[in-house]
């Protein structure tokens, strides 16, 4: 198990994730129980939650849609990288939204230079 320490306003939060989240089973990591908490935190925690969402096949698509429209471009870039590397990322609706992101840095991760709408 690898630990990630994330500072949050003077405190530390220790998050433990398996070495390879793709190969973990539900007894090792209960993403559904904690990913909602990550999604409400700082951009760092939202980025982590977006990555975990992209690597999971069990979590609701609505969560990915929310990450794909996050106000912070760093979260959207983290999601784009995770979807680009995920085996099932091609089917995600969140990917379609990211393909039309106003930031080129997000669109370019997914291998396109599509212009933003409008």
C-alpha cells in the first residue's frame, strides 16, 4: 500500500490507496464510500477523486461529468490524463466534454485540437 499525504490548511490527511487501483478488488478499497468526500475537497483531492473515478468501472457517470466541468483546470487535466490512460476511458461521457474544454492543455491530452464551442 502506498500513502499520499495531502496538506489541508495546516493539517495532514493520510490517504491510503493500493499500489495498482485497477487491480484491486472491492475488499481492498471502497471507492464509493469515500470518493464523494474527496470530490468536495481542495483541487488536489478533487484531482485524486477524478483519477480514481477514471480508473474505476463501478462509480456513477455523473461524478465523472462533474469532474469534467470542474472550475479548476488542474482537476480537468488530471481527469483527461487518467481517461487517456484508462482502458475504458473511450466510452466516458466525461471524455466528450473534455474534448471541447476551453483550455487547449486539457484537449491536447486527449489527442485533439478541437475548438471550444461558441
